C-alpha cells in the first residue's frame, strides 16, 4: 500500500450492515448495534478510508423493559442513514417490534426518541427516499422469515414526507422467488438516479451471497435486476449489503460488509462507476478490490475508531456499550482515572452471556494483544471481576474473593451449549488483590490468556487456547465486568485501569 492507495477492510471490526451519507465535505456512517446500548453508532470521515466514532443516536433501546436483559441478536437491525430537510434521519427494523425512526439537526444530536413508524413482526432493513423532483416520500423494507414466515421479497410504501406515517398497506415491489437462483433478498438501499428508482440490495446469504442492483422507472415497479458485486476469485466471501455515496467531485463509492466469523462483519470500500449501459459497476468489474487508489478527496491523517481507554474520572469512551440498557450505579464517576464498576449482584453470576452489566467493545479484526489492569475492591465472598471474550461461547480471566478472604486469579470458560462456566485453569493466589490481565488474539480469533499477579513471575499463560465464537448475527465482543452472587447489600467494586489494544 502506498500513500495514494488504501487497503480493505477500511473498518476492520464488526460494523455490521453499514450505511453512509455525505453532507457537504463530510461523510457519516451508521451500523447495526443489535441489543447493545447505546445503539446506532455514528462514524465520521473526510476521505471514506479513515473513520472515527463520534457518538450514538440511540441512548437506550425501547421499550426499555424489553431490553433490561441481554438480547444479543435482537434490537437494532440494518439501519439506513439519510440527510433531508436539513436533518439527519435513521430508520431501522427491530424484528420483534417493527420499523423505527429517529432524526436530529446535527449528527451529534440531539436525536429524537424512537418513533414506531410501522408495527409488526419481521419487518427489517427499512430505507426511506425523498424524491426531490415530486416531493413524494417512499420506504422499502425486507422481511425476516424467523418472525414473519416470509423472506426473499422487498415491500414498498408511500410515506408522509415528515417520516411519521406510511400512507398505504404496502406492495411487494421485488419478489426474489421470481428471479431464478436468487434467495434471501434483504438489506435494500433506495436511491433516485438518472430518471430511475434504484434499489441496491444483497441476496444469497451473508457468508456466500452477492450484491444486486434493481431499477425501475416507477417506484412500485416493475424492476430489472443485475448482480453487480460477487466474490469471484477473491478472498472476500459474500460481499454485500451497504450504501452508495458520491463525493463532491462526482466520484461514486460503495461501502459494504464481509462476514468474518468471530470478527463479525468488517467494512470494505469499493470503487463504483456507471457502465455504458447505465448500470453500476462495483469493484474491479464486479469483483471486490483488496487495494485501490484512494478517493479523490483531500488527504487526511490516519484514523480509526478508538479502542484504548484510561477512563478519566471514571468515564468510559464512546467505543464501549453495555449488553443491555444500563442500570443506575453500574459505573461510578470519581476524581481520578480508572473505571470503577460495581460488583452487581446477580443470580446469573455463573454465565456472563446473561448479564446486562458487561461493558463491551468490538473484537479487532487483526491479531492483537489486549491488556488491562484490575484491582478487586470487594470483601464479599464470590465477588469477581475480569476481562472477557464474549460470544456464543465465552472465556474470561480475572480476580475472585474467596470465602477465606484471599483473592485468587481465576480463568473460566463456557462452551456454546454449556449452561454455566467452569475453570479453564487452576486458581492462583493474587496476594495484593491486583492483576494485569492479557489476551493475545491470533489468526482465526484464537485467544491465549495470561496474567501477572505481582508475584515477580511476570505474565504467565493460563489454560488452553480459546477460540472466540460469534453470536448468530453479532461478532464476538471484548468485555469488562464486576459481579457478586445474589444476596443483600453493597458488594464492593472493581477498578480497571489502562485498557490497551496493541498490534501483536
């Protein structure tokens, strides 16, 4: 790679189902956040290659009671981001509730509370369009068969221009069952270009599919279709579901995801042009590019969403999300540095997957080492805290207070089918109640745990290698937690300092 080129992926972590919009010289991107809070991440770039996380559009998931516990694969699915009438708009589908919308005058807010535009099961992947020529507004969405019994079709509606209501019952405008070889048509993005209505939508499944394009002179069809991006002889499996954006100078680009196991859905940037027959051509004549000339935009310094954190004043950075809507007092602000987590009492202390008070961020897509320093400030027997890799299966390393008052380094895991965790290594005494925790993440998301308990031996490996696993739709997560068994009264806290992720 040279200073004139970039390499894919441009976002090497689980920024699932990306959509993008340009406002002036700035590009903004959002992605699925499922059941984590805050949700709807907001990223900013000036060159489509270097991105930073600037906030979230959804402080809490609604209805709040439905998300006071982890629902890892539910919640915010496949949002669409648009700019209209001097406001930012995000539409998304909650597969169990329906289609929601929020909007704001600035990307950093304030964002409105979620408005339920259409209630129903299995309504997913909505995208609006405001037709500047006619003043009319439209919405297209896909279907989740797991909730509705229907899939492989796109439904279109007329919409009130203020985005508050739909004006009809909807009509199937693209039926994938009628297109030979097409299945699992989903993720539509709706555009108006050169006198046509365009829908860019993937099909064929997230691991093996392709990106399609559809066009029609009228919104309700009929639509012609074409495959415009597929794996071909590249290493990019299932390249699809994303958004088209045009630069101020008129260059066209397409951002999409690639499913990469425990690392989730990483984001690629593809060049886009219009062919002699006026159909879009993505990548290298329909194949994903690994390296390409940078967009013709002003040079920008290297940037990526933050990972490291010193937790100044006890506050955590934007990169962190809870596994459910946050509760009062889970993290305590104070005058120094370091994250102070309350040892929340729970009947589910044996299974991190069931806990809402795990603070998480995305598992990096490249080999790395994760480190954090931990001090357990709890006298409660069974109180514990640690650093976790969390997915359908999970593993963690940390400190636990014993019934005899001593603190031990413990390392535990649970398989995907297991209902509770068990030891991955023999406990070791941590005489100072402190430890430096480390996870080395290698190829294939294979994780090697180690710790330094201050006994002079430095970092010592712990247990066998653990291979991270994703959830059904979500990549694996890194997590910090503090907990205590069920009981009465305050159970103390745990202090985390100097969270770092470094290339290995």
